[in-house]
């Protein structure tokens, strides 16, 4: 019958009701079989079925335990639909026995006899749709489980161990790989105290100080130290963790990873030893040169040349090894993680829209999505390690910038919030990073909205200029001032004093990171300005952003606008050699209403292009065997110059090319980001 059978099983032991019901169902296009009794019905259900149609007289005095046992043992994705045929007046509203029977059978619909064939057909069709969605949910859950196993495999391939520390009870848990990093094998106990005992005595103070700092401030725990294994062998470990807080802001646990860096540390120590030996050699050569200066001057010069060349070669070798190691880490593990996370997150987004609205299933999907997003955050930190981006400052008309944000602000704040703008005329230009300042204003507005009562409130934004003579926080000069005032609940003095501290938040756990105000303050200071906060409980809050006046004329900038997407369908060629990524991308695009053509290689994509297929946009991966995404784009541009191309990649550094500035979408991405990039390119085209 198959694991996805939709056939109907009919149990109606009296009269000709069962054959007539099966005939009606087959005329309506449904497969149906008759069951002689409750035992045969239970057996057929186990073989596979879409629904059961049962006459109430067949179960009123029968032993329901086998059927009940089958229904109770269904997997989490399954809820077998049952249509219970009752006599007129025998429905659950007027018949307590029918109601109790419905509670036992679970997913029950009642159909009073006599019934119209169309009524039966409609109820069976609805039950079949529900059963089909259950089968789809089962497939998606199996895919999620497989992706999670692949993620664990990737973690193991990267030789990273995972661990966690329950701060309240100081209970330490570590994976098998992490235990091996600390020299613990088998079933040996490995508590937090046991962890401290393996730390090298000379490093224990640093470790204690670092973990206390993390527990007090919530800062990331990042440290390298030595541990001593039971056999006396010393190993180096790199330990990193992120602090998790509860709703009150208290750190409740640390979750992190560990890696064995003994080989790298030994290499560094060997380098230091060699440099020390070279220093001794220099001293000896210097003494010898002073003693035999006249006789060996030429020879001494040639020894010294060899030493310098040796030192330079060693330094270049070590630097090359270090850069190769970093490149392998970011370009290998992080890229593979991004691909795996791309498939998981994309399928989860589609699955969330398609599975039944059942709490257990939703909880599983949300948990998987949160785990995937944490993984994405980890890979982004790996890719961004040791890099710092400069602000793109320019001279801008701040009044025009704020005015251009009106539509975005109104849509973000919602209809319950009144927004009033007061922009002074003839404002001088200010030094800004337009994008970052827009994000800061939007963040301040959303914070104000969240502080409003349920029935809404008023937010006023004022833009004017002020002359500062001498203040500690600002240099003397002219400033453009952006004030955002709300009628929210306000803050007491204690909360206000901590408001701009990193990771401080009054929002519930999961509703905010506590970085919004601190990032806005940091932006203002980096631009040469400041952020002021004033608030009273019950009187609302006023946030003032000071921006220094620019010496150059204002440069016109694009105004922010609320994202809007046209309800249109485009034909999109998707090129990706990874079937997991391709499946996820195709699913998201089709869910957005687009027609998708798949190509599993650049060569196949060129065959489709040369075949004259009408295509509105091409979306391609970068790293593919035989031909990269940029190389493919160059060939396609020569064939179809006006065809938009979107490059989807997990790499940040791309090879030099005249098309290296192609529109890019960084992996892993969400459906909303994909939609925004597709719509932007279609608008341009």
C-alpha cells in the first residue's frame, strides 16, 4: 500500500452501506477498501491508509484496545483522520457516547446518516489533504534530521569539540571530542572541578580571571592555555564561548567550542628557539668580527648575508603557514558550514509555512532554526576574524535623510504610533555614514515603540542645529542634532545609567541583544559626536544624537524607503552543483511564485542559455568544479548583455575580475533577503 497511501478504509458491517460507500468514493476518484471487522481495520491501517470511515454501531460494543493502541503509537507527524458515521441526532452535540468515542479516536469528523454523496466526497477530500500534509511533514522532518547529522559530521571533520557550563550549579558538559582535548577518555568523570585540575598551574590564574570576567560582564570567553594530561604530557587548547542570559540579564550558562592547538604552539615555540639561537650567533659573529676585522672582513660579510637570508626565509615560511591555516579555516570549514546551514535554513523556512499548525512540530522547527542561526553567527565570526571595516563617511543633508525615512519609519512602527517630524530649515551638512545613521534612527524609533503601551503613543523627531562652546563629551563647534522623544513608560535612574552598556537589555530573553543603544552610541562617537539619553518613569524618553558639521558641501544620498515587492513571476535560472543548496533555493523561489530552471553545473547552464530559453535572471554559486560563477557570468554577459546575474556565495574574497563586483547574496541567507535581491535586480532590468 506504500508509506504514503491515501486509500480510505470502510468499516460498516450492517446492510449494503459499506459497498455503497466504496462505490461513491471510487466514483469521486478515491481508492477505498472494505474491512470486515475492527481487527482487520487495525491491520489495514498498519499497512498504510489515508483515512478510516467507521459506522458507530461497529465500535459501540467492540474491543477498541487494539485500535486505540495503534492510534496512540502513531509517530509525532501522524494523526490518522477518522470519519464516524452516526444516525440522525447521534452527533457529539446530542450524544455523549459519540463525544467520548471521538475523544478516544482522536482526529474525528462526524457525518450523520443519511448523507449526500457530495458531503461524503467533500469530507474525504479534506481528510486526504490533511493526510497528504502529514506525509510532507514526515519527509521534511527526516530531511531536517539528516541535515543535523551532516552538521555534526562537519563539526567532527573540523576537529572542534563542544561544551557547556551551567553557571548556577557549575555543572560542566563536554562532547567526546572536547573531552579528548583535555585528556579525558572513556567514562572518566569530567566535572568543572576536574576541568580546573587539568589546567597547567602557571595558566590557572589567567583562566580563572577570564571566566570571571565573562560571568560578570557577559563578554565572550576566548583564551588559549595549557592543560596537563594524566601521562604528564602538556597540550595547548583554544577555548571559546558565548554567554547566555536569562530575562533579567543574568548570565545563566556558557556554550562554546574547544580545539587542540598544540601543533601551532609548538611551531611558535620552535620559532622563538630558532630566533634565540640566531641572536647568540649574531653575538658570537660580532665578537669574532672585532677580533679578526682586517683578516676576515669579506668572509664575515658573506656569513652575515646567509644569516639574514635564513631569518627572512624562516619568517616568510611561518607567515605563509599562518596565512594558509587561516585561509583553510575560513575558506574550507566556514564555507562548508555556510552551505550546510543554507540548506537547513532554507528548507526550515519553507517547512514552517507548510506543516500543520501543531505546537510540537512548530517547536521542533523553531529549535532547529535557532540552532542553524547560531551556526551562521559562528561562521560569520570566523570569516570576519581580525578584520575591521571603516565607516563610509560623507557630507550629507541630515534633514533630507530623516525626511526620506518617513515611509520606512511609519511601516516599521505600525498604525498605533503617531509619528511627527519637525525639521529646521537651512541646516548645515553633517559628517555621517548615511546607512549606519539610518539604522541608528530606526533602532531608536523601534526602541521607543516597544516602550509604548498596547494602545500606542506618539514619537516626535526633531532635527536642528546647535553651537557647542565647551563640553566634556563634545568638541566646540556646530552640530546637527537629531532628537527622538516618545510618550512611553520611561526608565528609572538605575536603568538609565546602564542603558548604553553592551548587552544590557530590559526586553525578555530572545527579544533583544542589548547592543542597539551601545552600537548607536559607538557610531556617534566614531563620527565625532555623542548620544544623550534623558528619561523619567511615566514621562517617556528623549534620545539625542549629535553629529558634527561637515566642511564640504552635502552630497546627495538615496533616501531609505520601506521595502515593497511586486506580485510578479519571473523565470530564473539557478546554477549550483550542490543538490542540497539547489533544492533549498528552488523551494524558496517557487514559494515566492517564480518559475525555476535548474542547472547542476556551469556547462549545463550554458546549454540552457544557448538553447534560447527565455530567462529573466540567472542566480549562480561561485565555487563550482570546472568553471566558477564569475567565469560563467562573463560568458553569459557576452551572450546576453542585459540578463541580470546574482552571485550567491559564502566566500568574502573573490578573484580579480571585471565582474567581481556582481550583485552578491551571502550564504546562508533567508527567504526575505533572497526576495529583496531578486526584486532589486528585476526592477533594474
